[in-house]
C-alpha cells in the first residue's frame, strides 16, 4: 500500500517537474503574489529536465516494485527536497512556485522509511 502511494506521489512529482521545466523555459510564468513573471534560466531548464527523467524512472520502478527503486527514491527525494529548498531560499522563486514539489519530496522520503515500505522491498531494519 505505501509503495503504491509512493509511486503515485512520484507521478505527482513528475507532473510538477514538467510544470517547473516549462516555467524555466519561460513558457509558463512564475507567480510572485498576484503577478506572473516569465523568465528563462538554462540552469533550471537542465535541472528540471533531469528531474523529469529521474521521476519517470522512479515512478516506473516503484510501480513494478523494482528492488533498486528504494535506494534510488530515497536519494532522489532527498536531492529534490534540498534543491527546491535552496531554490526558494536563495533565488527569486517563492514558496508558492516550488513549495508543493518540496512537500511531495519530503512525503516520499518519509514514506520510504516506514517499516511497511522496507518490508515490501525486503530491506532488513536492524534494531539496537
């Protein structure tokens, strides 16, 4: 069940990555309050294009319960959360632009460490 929720959240992250990619290309505007601003940024285009490919692979791997997907999703969701946080903190983007992507990444990361998810991927959790 939790793996299915993770797969669906990875699908949502994929859709959000496409939206952010289109914003970085200047096709869709960034929203700062009631004002929409169109801007082109090649660095953001490259990062979000990479994130589209990564979230697509993560969605597919989670959907078929690929064993390597667990580690991949943990790393990707952590990277995505860090990137979206730094984008909000150090650029002109606001939390409204990338905040949902940040929260989705955190939710995927939290679900990945649940015992039921580790059991589904046959990951042994050691107790001290």
